C-alpha cells in the first residue's frame, strides 16, 4: 500500500528545471571577472589539438584577431591548416615544427625549430592586437626541454589582460597546470588506431 | 670510480629517435583498415564540443561534405555557428535545441525538439553524400531519454562505410562507448568559471 498521490510528472519536471535554472543563474551571477583566460589541454587521449582549433573557429566567428603556432606537427593535421589558411585577415598561422621528432632524428635541429616557434609565440603573447593565441603541442617542446618552462609561464602571465591563450599537448608540467585557468585532461578510453584503423582525413589528418 | 666512457648525447638521441620511428612505423603498417570512424567525446571537462568542431574544420579543409546537428545548445556557442555558417556549399548546419532544458522548463517541448533534431541526424546517417557528421550534445538527449539509445546505435552502425560520425556530450551511455571506435573522456582538472571568471567569447561562447 502506498498512499502517495500520483505524481504530476510535468509539474515535477518544471520544478526540477526551475531549481537547476536558479542554481545556474546564481553561478553565472558569481562569475564577475571578465578577462582573457589561459586554457590548457593535456592527457593521452584524442581532442587536445582539435579542441584548440574548435576554439579558434569560435574566436574567428566572433571576429577576434587570432594567432596560431604549431610547435611539433608539420607533416600531420594538414586538414586544419588548409582550412584555416583561408582567413589571412583574421588569422596569423605559423607551422614551425618539422614533423615529430622521431622523423628528424636530429636534436640540434629539433631544438632550433622549437626555439624559432617560441620566438613567434612570445611576440604574439606580448602584442595586444592578438585576441586569441593557440600554441599547439607546446607541451611536447616543454617536456623535451626544447623551450624553457619559466619563460613560457612568465610570458603567459605578462600577456595583455584581454588575450586568451590555449596551450595543448600531452604531459603538461605541473607548474603550467598551476598557472592555467581551465585545464582538461583528455583521457584515452579507446582509439581506432589501436584496433587497426588507419588515420583518417578529417579525424586525425 | 666510473669507467663508463662519456656518452655521445647526439648518437644516443638519434638511436632513441630511430627506435621510436621504427615502433611508430610498425604500428602504422599494422593499421590497415580504411573506413569511416565513430568518435565519441564525453566526460565533465571542457573540449567535447570544441574538439568536434575542430574535426569539422579539418574535414572542411580536406573538401569533405559535412553535416552538423546541435541537439541542446541553442543560445550557447554562437561563435562557432557564426563561423561555420560561412560554408553553405560544404556544410549542412542545423541548430535544433532550444537552449538548455532548464531554460525551457517544458518537458514536452524539450522532447519534441530533441526528436526533430534526431530525425535530421538520422537522415544524414543514411545519406552517403555526407562524409562527416557531428551530432553535438546528443549524449544529453540520450541521458534524458528524449532520444532512444537503440535507435542511435542502429543508425550509427548502419551508416555508409566511409562516413565519419562524432558524438559529444557528458554521460555517454556504456552501450555507445562500446559501439564507438575512438572514445575520449574529457576530465575537468579545473575551470575558470569556478574561479569566478565569466564565460568568454571564443572560449565558451
């Protein structure tokens, strides 16, 4: 026996939605700081770079002036480069890496390429004309110590107040995680490549 | 006392790089299956949708024909919509959700909107003219049972062999994870919003 009257599902739905709306509205009201953010994507899963390029698309959609430096990929991910090269008025796009390091097999050349990329990145981080800066795979250069971590943190901290910066790559150093506003670990649950499926245009390339 | 001769750092670097290259080359040689993949982005962190839109940019860069259905977001993420609407020849873009459900507070209307979105998605999944299909925030509609999970899995499994599909949203059901080729859990390490920073154009909006 259950004396509870039958529940009005629609009223219940409205109440729950109303409570959720109030919670979200309170959170939005509490978020009053308006400045550029530092977003960091790391972890061993797919989506670190593609999320950065998705934010780049959003930024271009809002008419922001954008800069991209690709630190490591040179031979990979040609699709995004082909696409974003269509917007030279809004986007300053630099591909500095010469492919993954196991392709070049020359440490001095890898360091020189990473340092040249970092010089371009540092210029963007000091220039208020850039609203959005994507430093793709910079973490790889930091892990390999081709670029100095303290220089990167100092340049990111000193950047123009309204400028957004997104840094990607696996193995983000702890001090960089500490310095960032938003950090996501892209965790691999599974990957098509491990099941024998070739890298696909539009997905990986 | 240590009789080991001084290490040739450069030779060591080349050897390691060479071994890594051989490992990667063997893996690439083993990946012989060439077909469309199903990519699933889930978890509570940032980057699920923006990664989907990054893959969309890559696909457009390769000249692929693309379709997008946004299931839940209507009032959010206006930047990506403004941007991708510029490519009507290559991209069929549908925003079907009427904002997050706690904004509408009307269950019947939410279900109708999700079902209408799913009908558009199902049409794309059965049409070989679409090379790449992004079903943004579909997981939310599945969790809320606005769209039937078995229908989605059947439609994804029966899609054209070369077609890529990307599904995003937190709380992906286990059966969908099972059906996918590549699954990433975007895990929130920290988020600017929780530190009181407003949602930013180009980053969240």
